[in-house]
C-alpha cells in the first residue's frame, strides 16, 4: 500500500489519538500538573488581585512550558520501545511527514486543552477579562512551537540515559523567545494596548518551528534507530 | 584541495597534525597574551571616567567575543559531521564546547565584577547579559547531550543536531531578548557609549583579542588530541603513540 504524504499524516494522527484514548492518564497528568502549579502561586505569593494579575501571564506561560515538557516522553518513547517507530521509519514515505503527524497529534493532546482551559487560568489568576481573548490566542498560536521543538528534544534523547531532565535542559533555552512574546502580548492586552504585533511574531515562530523541526526530528530518529 | 583533506579522514593523520600545530599555538598564545595583558592591565592609561576599573575590559571583551565565535565554529563542525560524516569534526564539538562554555562564564563573571563599580550592581537584566547567559545554557545542553549516550557516536550526532538547532535559534533569542529588554525597562544604562577608544588603549585590546583566539585554538587542539586518543583507544597506532611500541593484544 502506498500512502500519500497527507493521508500518512492523517493516519499517524488518528493512530496516536487512538493510543492516547486507551491510556488517558498519560496525557491528563501534565494538565493536572499545570492546574496544580497555577494553584500553588496564589498560595505562595498571596491572593491579592493586583499582584496576581501582574504576574499572571508569566505564571501561565511558565507553567504551560513546564507541563509541555513533562508530556514529551510520551511522544516517541513507547513507539520506540515496542518497535512501531522502526516500522514507521521503514515506510516508503518521508519520515519528516510522519514526524509532523506526531507533532500535530501531540499538540492536539497537550496544546489544545490549554487553549480550551485558558479562560479558567485567567479566572483563577485574575487576568482582566479584556485580556482573555489574547491569552487564549497566545496559547493557540504558541503551543504548537512547544510541540514542534519538543519533538526534536524527544527524538534526540530517545536512547539517552536520564532523558527526563535532559530534555528540559536542552529545550528551555530555545523556548525563551516564545515566553517573552507571549507574556508581553498578554500584558499589552491587559493594559488595553493592541497585541497584534506580538501575536504575529508568535505565529511566525510557530510556523518556522513547524516547518523546520520535522527535518531535525527525522534526522534525530534516523540517528537513534540504526 | 581534496587531496590535501583526504588523509585527515584518518584519525591518526589528524592527531599528528594537531600534535604538530599545538606547540606553535601554545607558545604564540602565551607570548601574545602576556604582552597584551601586561600592557593593558599595567601600562595602558587609566580611563578618565572609570579609572582603573576599565582594565578588566582586556579580559572581558575577548572572552565575550570568542564565546560566540566558538559556538559558530562548533555549529560549522556540526554541519560537517552531519553532511560529510567526518567523525573528527564531531569530536571537535566535544573539544570546543567546554572551551566556549568557560569563555562564556569568564565573560559573565568579569562582566559582573566590572558592573559593580561602574553600574553599581552585579547583575542587570540587560539584553546582552541575558543573551550571554542563555548562550551558557545552550553550551550546557550540547555538552549534556554529548555525554548522555552509551554509544559515543550517537552522542556526537545528537549534539551536532542540537548545535545546529541552536544556531538557527540564536538570532531569534538574541533579537527577542533585546526587544523584551527595551519593553520592560527604559535604557537605564547606556553601556559602550563608545567615546571612540584611544590608540594607547586599543593596541593592548587587539593583542588580547589575538591572544585569546590563539589560546582558544590551543585549548581546542589539546582537547581534540585527547578525544582522538580516547575514541581510538585500542588501535595499534595509539598504543604505539603512548607506549612507544604496538601492543600485542
């Protein structure tokens, strides 16, 4: 059977979603972790509305980055261990396309829930209602970059020892631009300023990451399986 | 050109070349660096505004410049190892990364020491300082990845891919940090408001720059030699090199 690139991507996405549906705790745990981190901050710095709304963008985005990194192990590890990743490498289609499918599936499970929950985060951390829309948009546009760069990290550390901390160590510096622009977009919106510029840059970075990271991911997978 | 490069694919030939070059670079580095630093630290005139505290520039500026150059050299080596599979270029990554990381650390520490008397604080979240700190994290990531594998060949490839991903991101990080800084705080400190530097201060700086470059090359060569020996351990030429005669087993 010969697959076209698009149908291959769709097939990989459907497959990953089906696997995730059978082990729900795997992808729910990072979300619960995220909610816990967001609960910890008001307990730590005090429930005052002013201070919370001042630091809310930073808290939400740092928590989103950390929970995104937590779930990365799921992206390739199991497929690698049970051998299905090898089968995917052997397909007569570009491995980058398979990688893109896995990135999209990962985003649907880790990024999309954040977008849906964004108003809840805003509510908990007293972000002004006027900034909720930009908060949601920043998560919608920015989280694909976490999945895309995360896929490179997951593929690079497939055979490494102690891969958990290693992935965070190599990825966090690369995600700093995302944090900067996302928080500044939300801050601008909270002050009633337009945030289109920041959102456009986030979108540009996500598109760049989605375009280039499947290539790096494929090279890293080929290196691991040999 | 290929006829010149071809023999270098053999680790032994590369080792010999590094061995031959190392003393030259070491001697020149010591010579140039001691002239430049003594001139800069002792004889150059004191700054009319900063007094003697500006002299740390003769260490800070070269370290900061070469902390970035070494990263680009490493990325170039990473490209070579991924495209042409020249493994010595992969070992170069391992040899260069700690040198670059130490240069970055020196730049940060001397910067903090310089900042205290001139800006009145050890650390400000200035764009350049932040970029330099992130550069240190990138070096740490490459090194951690290199050593995280049982199979050193895989560690080398993984580190090469990461170094290339890093070099694509470096301009984005630099630009975003600069943008973030101008957004968060007004330019409270104007740093090198270059009152175009006097020749009596410039010459020692140029010598120090050259000295740091030579020193970096010498250190990388030394580490590269070491890594070639470590990777080729057990080959006859290595035991001949180390014990003077080929081993029997």
